[in-house]
């Protein structure tokens, strides 16, 4: 992990018309680290991720990725962002009318001038990296939820991004599949030096992949704890954080 | 054996009229006690006039546990289930007006985005998704042949029957052929085809696009730098613009054939019917109808996709988008048809 901040979030306020989910949120993500955004349901984790990827406009505040400021809605601001980021959505969001390999090839077709053979080769390599090379010609509706998420990771890394945003990568999966995805994240992080920003509330995933984390809370409308997951687990002073990490009910109330 | 519902009203009415200090319920004959039973007990406790109290005797231990669980989780409906706030007339009118102008703004913005994407397709035909467009053409066009043919045949048939009766009185039965030929090529062929496509294909476009929206596929496109309008809408608009005039030609012929059936049954030979139509219907009538149908096709596909992209959330949102797509398409087709009628009148087509 580098000490250079690759993402800086400054005084960010986010939500939807009439609803503020979080206010004045500030944090930095360093190059090469696996950064986890965690919190209970409805605290704004996914919204924060959508703001960071330029899909939703923040109500206030700034986000800088590398040296560029991210602003939702403007086409010009998204072009540089796309050059070094990839996003995996909660349900994979694979394009249903395309096979897995076509899904992975799509960013290559859109942003490179590679010939067809080269694109096929790269797409297959990315699929093999996530263990899906045998399913390259399958349509998304023929594969399981875990495979969809892995295929979505393959598509997200098609352009070799420096930063990968993952929204709930292991949610709704059985423990073994969930662990496979976490293992994949670790492998990609270690071999390709990708910076990961992972939104999750799965404790096992947080401990396995997280190096540093922030915890959002819907009542506080902001960050209530930050640090390494192991430190947060022992943070008895903050009842909500302690309850979250130790699966307790009374302390959270 | 009585259920809770059967005794609820009677029990609550009786307890409200209690004048004594306390009431004792004998629970000996209570064989089953669930959340409804607990709700009744809690209601009775709240309904008894002060300072009255309720006691229960011979309460089964299990039943008492059930009651305690629901007592602990009691939430007063009057406190939590607030009546929905109703807007007064000015507020309601204001909200609807703002919503209308927002809709107009979005429609104008979408038209701009679509125009830009179409222009991009013309400039870069290599980037255009020909295969997707062909697939849509097959689904929206070729697969619609039967329903378009059936509707057109029935329209031609009914129109001929309705016209033949009064025209027979003047011995002008054969002029039904003129009516059918002109009506089908200029008006009913394009219009009926468009209405069938709005219900069949426009709604499918809205549902497909809406499902993609709620499955975050549209967001995924943005994150990999793909313009959803170029990627999804343009192939559909192109396919519909191509399929609608072809279906219209088919509808014209089938409608004319439907009308012909009526005249044949009235002993008018095929050759006379055909000659009458060929004498009356000009190439300009056909072309006028086909130009309309191209525009209708574009409007149907664009409206369907626009409504799909507006989908808010969940499967319910897709249903709303689909309904809105059909309604908007039919209204837009009717308005466009009226504008064409005025234009053709001015141009003397």
C-alpha cells in the first residue's frame, strides 16, 4: 500500500430529493489498498459509491480521483474517470442480451482500437482470471448469482483499471461462493495492484479483504468509525460499531 | 368454537359499557391464542373505562407467553399509521404543473440526446449495432405480421360492410373499393399498424429498457463509457422506422383484401374491384401513408425507450413505464396523424 491518496472525498453530502443520507463525509483512499465502506442497511453506502463513480450528483462536497474532480452528469468529466476505474454492481448488471465474453469485450470495443482476435484473447484471459473461461459463450441468465458477480468483475477489469469499485460483492451468496469472491479480490489486489473500494456489510468479507474501513450510520448521517477492521471490532467505546462487528442487538438500539 | 373476529366487536362494545371496577376473563375454553387473540386482549385493556382493570384467570402458560410477546411489541396504530396527507387544490395543481414541465424538459432533453446519437450512427456506421437492430426488426416487425394482418383484414372487412349498405341504396356499391383503397393507404393502414405496434412493440421496448434500468445495466453502461441512448435506443428506433412502413404496406394490402371479400360476396368480380382501386389510389397516396408510418415507427420506439429509461424502481416501476409508454405512444400517434392531415391538405397530397 502506497501513501499517495488516489481518491479524496471532501465534505461530501449525499442523498436523494428530500432525503439526506450522509453529511460532510471526508476520507482518503490510498493507492493499492483495499478500502471498505460498511454500515447497516439504508445508511447510504451504495449511494456513496454511486457518487464516487459519477452516477449520482452529490448535494455538496468534492471527490477527487487521482487529480481529476468527479462531477456527475457531465460527459467530459466521465471520460478520464473511465480510463482508470471499473465498477461491479450489486447484482452484476451484466447485459442480458450478450454472452459473457461479449459483456467483457464491450469496454474494449468502446475504448480501444484492438482487432477482434486481440479483444477475444484479452476477454478470455479476464474470464479465466475469474474462473469462467468455460462459460464464455453462456448468456447471463444461464449462470448462477456468484458467477454473474465474477463475470461482472471480469468486465470491470477489462480495461485494466487502477481502481475497482465493488458494490456488495458477496451479498446473497452462499459462504463458499462468497469466500471465492473475496479470494478473487485478494488475488487481484495482490497481483494487479488494483485499489479496491468495497461496499459491504458481510462481516466475513470485511475481515478477509478489508485493510481499512469507514463505517456509516443512518442515525448519525455520517462516518461513526474509521480504521482497520480488526481495530473496529475491538472498539468497545462505540456501541454501534461494537454491536455491528460482534453481531449484537442490544448495543445497537 | 368462536374465532377472534366473531367475538371482537361484541367484546369491545361490552367492555366499553362496563361500570364496575374490574372485569375477570375466564380463559379456560381458549384453545388457541395467536396474534389476533393478543390484539383483542390489548384492545380490551385499552377500551375499559377508567379506573377499571381486566384480569385473566386460567390463562394457559403458553398463551400468556404469546400475549407477553405481543404486549412487548405493541405499537399503537393511531400513532404509527398516520392518514396520508392530502394536498389542497392549489398545492395539488402546483405539483402537477411542476411535474408536467419536468416531463416536457426530460422529453426535450431525450430528443436532443437521440438526435445526437442518430447523427453519431450516421457518421460512424461501423459503431452502429446492426445485429441488435436486426434482432429487434425480427421481433418487432416480422413477428407482428400476423396480428397486423388480422386487424387490417377485419378493419377492411367491417369498413366495406358499413359502407356497402348505404352505397347500395344509390347503386354505388362499387365505389366502396375507392373508399377502402384510399382509407387503407392514406389513413387506416399506417394508423392501425402504428397502434398495434405501440401496444405490442413500444410496450416491449419500455419493459426491456425499464428492466435494464432497475437491474443497473444502464448505470453499468455509464461506468464503462457507453451512451445508453446510442446503445439501446438508436437500434430500436432504426428497426421500428424500417419495420413500420413494411408492415404498413402489408396492412394496406390485407385491408384491401378484407374489403374485397365483402364486394366479392356481393358478386363484384375481382378484376373490377382491382381496377377500381388502381384507378383511384395513386402512388402519392401510398407514399404519403408510408412517410407517416416511418414517423410513427420512430415515435413508438423513442417513446417506449424514453418511458423505459424513466423507470423509477422495482418491477412495479416497469409496469408503470409500460403503461405510460402505450398511452403516450397512442396520444403522440394521434397528434402526429392530425398534423400530417393538415400538412397533406396544405400540400394537396
